[in-house]
């Protein structure tokens, strides 16, 4: 009976430990390592609503899909995912990114667009730093048409 109790307690402690380590992994912040920082001539915010931002990106990549992240000033990932980087014969691509549930884009707040080679969840197991091929900072402001545009870039 005592042995069974010890085994049960050991299983409970192991399960608590696994649960807490998984939640720490999920909550761990990723530091975006700044890659090339192009000027606003190459990346433009075309439209922004509280739920979505649209970019025109005039940079050619060898990869057909890359991982895109929009980070706010508190280093929260507002939006992220795999997106295509080519559209036929065009020298640019249009990127529409929706805010994650519970987040939204605000006028006057600074954001950063990071374009990388892989999902950060893959790299966080080894390092808290994530390398961006492209790192572009921008600040939103309201235009008369209620769209937002970048104030400062690059």
C-alpha cells in the first residue's frame, strides 16, 4: 500500500513537472535577431485596420514561402505564419496578415515585421534568439480615409 502511494505521488510530480515545463516553453519570449533592414522604399504598409495589415514587399527571395511575424513594442507576436513570397512575374508581393485573437493594430504604436526561414517554435528549443532575414520597423498613424500608414520605416 505504501509503495503504491509512493508511485502515485511520483507520477503526480512528474505530470506537474511536464505540464509546467510545457507551459514555460509556450510563454517564453523570442528575441528577434535583426537581419537586413530595408528602407520604406522596399516595404510599404498599404492598408491597416485594427484586425489586419497589408504590405507591399518589393524584395525577391529564393524561397517560395517564408515565415512572417509582426511584433509589437512589448515583443508580443501580434500576427505570424507562413506566406508565399512570389506572385507570378511580379517584382513584389502583397502580404495580408491578420492579428491573432486578443490582439489588434493600434495607431501610433511601433511594430516590426520579421521575415525568417522557419517557425520560431522550432528554434526556441535551442535558443531564445530568432534570426530574421528581413527586419522592418514601422509606426502606424491614421490617414483621412481611416486607413493607417507607416510614419517611419527601416
